[in-house]
């Protein structure tokens, strides 16, 4: 009995290469998405830690009574920070607190401190 060759026996080399190309392109896209999300997560963690440091510096300066001086320091992460007070007008000071991370990212907050007490009795 004579056998007839089956032309549908499997995938050709070209079909296999195209399938591998598509699979590798998909894997590269997924890996890039993971890398991007990991970087975004790291930046978010850094910003949260910077906010904690800024809050600690402002709180310590207000409780220690050094509200009219310039102070510099360093955190446990080897980040440098600066607390500066600039007199704007009589009784008004602008306070700047900045933190520079080890990656040279710099974050800063500014706010105005009003000296003296507010009198609400005359307001109508």
C-alpha cells in the first residue's frame, strides 16, 4: 500500500519564526510596563519619605523655638535639608524648607508665618 504525504503535518519554519517574533514583542512590552511601574513606585516612596522629612523639620523647628534662623542638616538616608526664614515685612516671615535626595532630586515647601495674634473682635 502506497502512503500519501500529508501536507498539513505541522508548522513551517516561517510560521514558527513569526510566532516567536510576536511572542517576544509582547514579552518586551510587558517587561517595559513592569520597569515603568517599578520606577513610579520608587518615586512615590521617595516623595512620601520626603514629605515625612519636611513635616519633621517644620515640627522640630516650631517646637524648638528656632523659627528665625537658618538651619541645615542631613537625614539618615544621607539627604541634605535646609530650613530658611526670610523676613517679608513686619511680623511676616517666609519659611522655606528644602530636601535634596541622594539622587539629586530637590523638593521644597514654602509658607508664610504671621507673627502676632489675630484680633477678630473688630471684624464685622
